[in-house]
């Protein structure tokens, strides 16, 4: 089977590597920055920005990124209209905006928090005075301080998926992307029932327009409002920044609660610290503890099992 090669822009490469973080595999090729194995299909990321997909699902996996790649080639990075066409038009900050973002997708422990928030231009000064910004640029202490204020002052809809519910559907019936699409769609659908019609709806882009359309078409709830998928939207639009802060606080609270249930401090992320704690949970309680606290399909589960066997 011939490999499929895409040339992606730096933001797309970063998004791809974050998306497949749980599938990282050993890499000895100095020309490659990342190497992943996804159910028998190899994904090689090169320093040049070239990404090669090789294996039985190469065409399917590559198609998830190909539309974004074409958008880069056309000079239309940044916006994607859910109606189907890529648009070079930039959305305005000075419009009533619903912004949606998720937290927890790249963390082994914890579930996924999705929040959609409605922000009016007359709220911008207040939000900026509070220090609202992309949650990735704020400390967790600041996030936990801001979130209750934002929850009180901003119309929003929050959804929190537990690890146990996540494991019930991924990967047996759904993949991680389809689950996020379902959560975003439901949060938006519920929020739109409670607010005036917004001028624009923006989702922090986590997949291609084609993928989003494919998965959202299978959802029971739909709405007519057009949606924009925008890269790094949380750093550009206050509505998305608000959602990212509330979602991060929800995720941190859930992580703390889950840790208290099993008697261990659960780290965020999917690094070596997560492997170590997962191994400790396996030794103390067995696999049910991981099913309760972590996303089992991540490679961390396999790594933790190896750590246990070595002891």
C-alpha cells in the first residue's frame, strides 16, 4: 500500500501531534520529530513539516488532515465554515459571540470538559479587567479564581464527561474526535435554547471541517446557526477564552475528585508522571481503578502495565 504524504503548516503539525499523543511510538530517525502507531498505521512527522501516513488506515487518517492542508495551500488558514466551504473571512470580535472549547482531551487521567459561552461586546471591558485570556496562558490558581466569577456573570453551557463514560464508548463504538464533536454540538444546542440569537458561533478547531460535518450529521440535535472552526480561537475571541477557563476549572475539579476517590494525586497530561501513578493504581486496585479515572485507550495504560511487570 502506497504511503500518503501531506505537507502541513506548523499549527496543523502541532494539532496533529497533540491529537495522536496517546499513540506515540519509539523513534530513532533523527529526521522525524514524532512517530505514531495508530491501529497498525504508522504516522511519521518530519522536521520539514511533511507528514507520512502508511498502513491499512492511511487514507482514512490522512483525510482528517487533508482539507486543512489544502486550506493552507490556498492561503485560507484560520477559518472554516461548517456549511462546507472554507472562508478567508475573519470573524469580528465586536459581535455577539458564542465560543466553545474543550479541555482534557490530551490528558490520560480525567474525562473531557466542554463549555460553550455567550459573550456580548458590552462585556469585553469587564472580562479584560478580570484578566480573561487563553487558559493555556493562565496558571491553574488563576483559572480556579476566575471560573466561579465567569460562571456567575456569563451565559454558558457546560458538559463534563467522566472517564468511565468515555471508556464505555471509546474506542469500541466511537473515536475521540466523534465524542468531542458530540459534546460541542450538544453544549451549543442547549445554550442556544437559552440565549438570544448570536451573531457568530466559534469553536476552537480540534479537527477538520470535513470531519466535524461527518460526525455532527449523526447527532440527534441540530441547529441552523452557521459555525466557524478557528485555530487557536481561545487566544483571539473572548467568548472562547471564557469557555476555556471554565472548562479547565471543571477538569481540574474532576481530577481532584477522582484522585480523592482512589487516594492518589492524579496528574494532568500524558507523560511519565501519569505512567507512574497509573502503575501505582494497578498495583493497589487493578484495572477497575484505571477505568474509573483514566482514558484506557491511551498508551499510558500499556506503559503502566509494563512498569508493574518490572516490579
